[in-house]
């Protein structure tokens, strides 16, 4: 067993460095020492990073790369992956998507994000395609220009970005985009009609995975299902199964090899079934359906409450953003609070409540419906669950009153 | 706001009723959303809005909107023309 020691050659790069020097990533990838790419705006001190990386055993100090993931609590976790495995995954993804006809990719997500790093940067590097780097929706002018100039381009987005396309670019369309991938959150099933207008020549895909999978496990074409929760079929070589209480587990030849969390390195054995953190089950045609995050499915008055199912129903009538946090009611039962952003009009709230009444019995209804102008988000675009519960600019729109 | 309107607003909110569905003659069995948890919510809402605490028997025994009005009127809360 090797002893922990941080290689002197190991390099840590912040997202901002990569943004201005994409060649740097190619250089780091081609060299032996393991390197880490971390977000620019995450408040991580160099001391914390060095201390964490010093936990990496010698066996992992060459031929690997390290990315960071933050759960909804924002606690950082360093994911250690093998370069050769990630390259193999890129080849499999390329092949699974009809030998990906895209000749370039436009990056509008941070490359420190495993989804963008593997699907876009590594794909472009390994398959020798062009990568157009943008600052995403923080520089809409730059993004619009890149999308306007696209020629047979592949774009990776997360669902929460879709409303921004309409609000920033109106009815403008981008015919040069031929592949549009979603991952990293709920698939924007209700916005597909919008997406088809904005990207009239694009085939839309729902991808599912997690940082430990580095990052992809399944894929489906948008046209294959009407359900946002349908994540499609496992990629070749990937196995899924359900464990206790519908927990979704995976094995993958492409997955990460270990992680550093809470001041410890933990290797992931090859035969280990790894928790995705989601609940799900096999459905028809070898496809899989998500029930929600472990924390998003719970019992209330004996009934199984699924927050994703509630979200799907509400988003049939609500085009804004939506998030939940958990709370216990005055009777000691588990419950949830729904947060809308921006503040809804009276008629919109009424439509939401009527949709809840139509689809669910009262135990499924939120304890409260709150609204805020904008949902608080972490640097990786996920909703900041901690901040969500402690905002003081919240309006209570509806309440169960107990 | 008059008491009649306050009660109407409260019940429409708790039971998620539309304007067309609400009536002061509404019976509990006509309202799918008037379940056991709704009883708790109505009692809490009556307390908050009118300052009257239903006894458990009163809350569980409600058969419709008229019963709520009758109990509150007995307590001196007026519902003109309800």
C-alpha cells in the first residue's frame, strides 16, 4: 500500500486560468502528473486544496485528473478519475450518438464541471474537434455570437438555463447547433417546444450521471419519452440496479477511481456498486426512470411523496423556477416547502394550486408556497439548499396553516 | 372586510376551490379536498381569522359551511345574509 504524499509535480488550476488558456488543459492532459481543475469562484483556500490533495496516495499521482463536486449543501468533494478511462468513455459516447456528427462544441458551462469537462473539453481534445469557449450566460452577447457562428455544433446545457435563452435571445434561432445535451439536473421536458424553435436543427438528448460516474451513465433522445424523469438506457458497459428503498446504484468501467472527502481518501473498488444518490427503477424498453434524489422522496401521513413528481405537475402550468426544501410540520410529520421564482401573479398561483389539487391528495401539497425574485444558486448552478431556507426576501403565497 | 368574505376567502384557500365551486351551502361530502387534514387547517384558519378555537368535536363534526357559520354566530360573530 502506498503512503499518502502530494506529488511535487501535481498541478492545480482554477477555472479562470483555463478560460484564458485552453491549451493549458491539453498540456496537462498529455503529461503524466495528475492535475486538478477547480472552480474559480468557490471559496477554497490553497491551504485546504494542498492539504486535501496531500491525501492522494502515490499510485494516483500520475495518469489521473481531479474534479470537484459540491452537493446541495456545498460541501466540497474531490473526485479522482483516470485519464485513460475518461478517454474510453468519450469514444463510447461518440459512438452511442451515431458517431457524433458535430464538428465543434460550444462551451457555456464551467469546464471544471465534470459534465462539461468530459463531454466537451475532453471530447474536443480526444476526438480532435473545435471547442469554442464562452462565459455562458454571464456574457450573453458573447454566447449569442458563438451560437450564431455555430457550424454543426454540439452544446451542453443544464435545464435551468433554458428560460434564459428565451428571456435573453427572444425568438432568435440558432440553426448551426445540431446536438443539444442536457444533464446535471432535471431535464427540461416542458420546454422542448421552445428548444425546437430556438435550435431548429438540433437533436436533443437527456443525459444522466453523477460526478462519481465521471460523469455519464445513461442517455436518451428527447423524442423517446414524454417524461422528464426518463433517463433512457445505460451506455455500453454501464450497469444500473435498484437497491434498498429504490436507491439507484451503478457500476461503470469509466467511473472515478476514488474521492477525497472529509479529510480522507477513499478508493472505489472495481466491483463496487456505487450509490448515485438518486432513487429510480427500470421501466419499459430497457429505459430507467428517476423517482428523485434520496432526500426528495419521503413518507408523509403514510403516503410516499415524490418532489420530482410534484415539480413535473407544477411545471405544466408554471414557467418560472421552482425549488423545494424540507420541513417538519406542527404534527411532527415530514413535509416540504415549495419556492417559486420570480414572484407569481395571482392567476399563476391559482393555476399552480389547482394543478396540485387535480393531481395529488393533500399530504402531497406543500406546507407553504413561498416566492422570491431569484433562487439562490451555488457556483455549479445547483440551487443552494442552505440559502433557500434562510432568505429574508421571501413572500408566503399559500400555507397549509398547520 | 366583512366576515362572510373572510370565511369565503379562507375556505377557498384551504380547500383550493374556485369562485364557481364555492357556495355558503356547500356540504363537506361535496368537496373532495375537505379531508381530515383540511379539518385541522380550517380550525387553524378560523382561530387566526375570527379568534375562535373549535373544540375537537366541533371541528370533526362539521358537515358543511353552514355549520361553521352557525358555530361562529353562536359566539357572537355575525354573518349577514350568508
